[in-house]
């Protein structure tokens, strides 16, 4: 068994091809090629009869393998991400979007690749609030986001759907701010996802990045609902019956994203969506480091 030493952390751990594969994927390499490169690194180290290897040696060898394959941009990006992790730079990623656009799937994949262990869904925050606050005090949090307009009394000149949705977002955003504040205070990375992640409702600070996920049209969204039903107990009919409301909420979110400069990512292919978000996070981190 080959051991990996980290002089800075003063630890020794068994070499893991899986961990190295995930690290290489952060450079924008697909999983197949990343695994192949990690395997090459492992074979070369084992061929040199290495029983103990440092993290620096692995990083340098991986960088060289990427260059050998003509992947200079990805190689530089790999080094940058390793540097950011070594400096323990905290990040928070917030993924928003209308019901059914794929936020949870995207968020799980991003968190896995970036090694983020804390994933919070805003529906979980809302569920906690429901247990603590009676319906007669905050009726909007006790119904679906696209039905919140029916639980409140909006002004006559305001769209009930958007007004009710906004009220629900405002209340749940208090919980989002609390999660972010704890992340800042304790210095751990976190990912927050959900329909209540809305541009303009949350005050972002250093190394906190928000993205809005969208779908091209209602037919695409309907397909998402049927696909989601294969892996959960959520009845797609409830959402399809309200699909026009959900699309109206998406239009509202897009307007807010453009107003507040939040990147809009159309989710047609999972891999491309994830790659675009991770690439943007790393680019913005690099820019902030000068």
C-alpha cells in the first residue's frame, strides 16, 4: 500500500485513485479521462517502487501528465484549485431556480466534485420554519411556492402569484442568511440550493457565488417532472397542473438575475451545466486573488 504524506497537515493516508480523479475533474476533465490520468499517476509511482509519496509529488506528476496530453489550460486550472484548497479559502455556492429545473441534482454533483460536505436545501429550512411558526402567522410558508399567492392578501395592483412567492422567499431568506453567517463564522464551505435562492433577497459577501438554473421551455420542464417522479414520491401531476405558474416564476427569477448580475445557466445537459458553474467559480476565485 502506498501512503500519501501531507507535511503541512502532518498526516499520512493511503493513496486514493478516486480522490485524485475527482481533483482532476475540477480542471474541466471528464470523468473517463480524469480516471485514466489518475491511473497513469498511480502506475508511475508504483513503478518507481514508491511506498511513501508527498502531496507535492502527486500534484507535480499530475500536472505533467496533463501537459503531456496537451491540456495546458486544464493543467493550470488544476494547480490553481490545489492552491486554493491548500490556503483553505472558504466558498459558498447558492443554486436557485424554479421548481423542477434540476437544482438538487446539479448541486449534489457540484458539491461532490468540490468536496463540499455541507449541502442545505431551502425546502429543509422552510420545513423547520413550518414546525416553529403556525399557519395563521406566516401562511405563505405552509404551501408550495407556486401556490403562496392563494395564502396571502396581495395589494389589488400586484400579481398574486409573484407577491405570494416573494413573501415566501423573504421569510425563508432569513434562514439562508443564518446558514451563510455560520459558514462565514466557522470557515466551512457550503452549498445552498432551492427555489428560495433568489437574486436580491440574500446579501452575498466574499467568495459567495449565486447561480440561477433555468430550462428552455415548459415541455422540457414537464419532462423533468416525470423523470424526477421515477426517483421520488412526488406526484408529477401536481406540478404539471401548475406548470404555467412555475414558468411565470422562472420568468420573474430571470428578470431579477439580470437586474442583480447573477449568472443564468440553462440546464439542458447536466455535465455542461456543472462544468460551466465550476469553471465560473474557479475563474472568479482566481480573479479575486489577483
